[in-house]
């Protein structure tokens, strides 16, 4: 991660063969070429967004490509600019944004390309608008996650009441709640709300969720 306008140092280590030069790239743009070890470069003036850096290691006119590393430049920010208040209501589709563009792998992770819903169509998380439920998240697969910036009024044990719909006969889950990277709930599952449709909603409440003020 780097700040807007900042820099990163890049290093390539050659373990076999006789390299004649190493060329460092930021996406398709050449950063610099280095003709002798140590093979190091500095990428400066980084713009907001996600940058993909790698190197080509040449031996004559042939080359191999190193692994690629992603550098995130910019901040993850609350949807709408203000953290959600707890106690309060958080609409699932109003997960955090990334100031550099789409938030995939930054504020959320979604396994399917594109948005299957109709809310925040510039993102891949499957968010949809519902007249009664607000901004929702659907089409959920195992391994997907979303992050929300919140401000907790007081340290204590909270109840988490959430709205859900499940057209699976066996219900849905498990999923968990996390705070600052640490699990704060046991595995949560929900029963089916219908065996045929995904439009019947119910509420489930999970108690004794520990939250720290701030």
C-alpha cells in the first residue's frame, strides 16, 4: 500500500542463468531498466488506484517474467463519507468504497464478475435495491466478504438483528462477523424462508456481540 503521489521500491532477485538486464513494469508501462545487480527500481508519483508491478528478466533477447504484486494507492472510505453509527441501521449494500475505483479485494471480495443486482453498478458486489429492505446484498457464494466502517458509541455486548431471505430448502450460511480482522461471533446459519422464491424476508437476531467504542 502507498499514499497518493508516493513511491514503492521494487527488487528482483535472479537465482539462475545470466541476466543481461531486468526491466520493471507498472502494468504495461515501463518503469526502468537495470543492467546489473542489484536489480532495484523505484516507482514514484503513484496515482490513486491499484497498480500491478512485475519485472522481465532478460538473457539476451529472451526473458522470463516474475510474479506480479499489487500496490493499493488510496484509502478505503465509508459509503457516503461517514462511518455508520452503532447502535443503528446499516444497509448491506452500503459497504465501504475505495477512492481509487472499484473496491474488489479492498472493501469487498466477490467471486462473480459484474453486479447481478441494480445498486452500485460500478462494483462487482451483487447489491440490489429493495423497496422495503433498502440496499441489499444477494447472490452470495462461500468465501465472499464485505467491510463496513462504523463508529461504536459505547463498549459493550450488542445484539445483531439482520434481515435475510433464503430460497434454499436447507437455508443459508454459515457466515461470521469480524471486527478489525478478529472474529466476534460464532458461525451463523439461517433457515429457509421459502422453498421456491427469494423474496420472502425474515429477521434473525444474534446476541452477545462484543464491540469496542470508537
